[in-house]
C-alpha cells in the first residue's frame, strides 16, 4: 500500500499539540482503517524522514447525530499515535499560525 494512502492526515488538536510539544514526542494521524502498525511505521519513516519508536492504533467509532427528526451516523475511522525516538524532531504541521 502507498504511504500517502496509509497516512490520511495529521490530527492537529489541543491534545495532540500538547503531546508533541512536551517530552512525550508523540504525533497523531488519521490512518487507513486496514493499515497495521508495521505499515504505519514505515509510512511515517518514509514520508517525514524520522525514526519511530512505537505505534499505537485506535479504532474510533462514529457518533450518532440528529438534525431535527433525521438521524445519521458519522463515519468510523482509525487513529495512530506515533512515538518518535529520542533526539528526533517532530514535523511542524501548522506553520504560520
């Protein structure tokens, strides 16, 4: 599978920013639901030129939402927390903000 298809987008949230900036050195991504830890590791190392220490994957279930009398469901997706090795610098996703 192509690295660009495995990593869908970086997650830039308050929690992920805190994890990236503190000593934890963890970055988070939305990944393909069929990807495994090995594929995520190789994709991050290839795209961002960093060394990965650990990968954790989570399946996030879509929430049920209502708009008046109509119900719908948001899509299910997969989240990856990637811990970089000591000395590696996390890529900056939000520049100029």
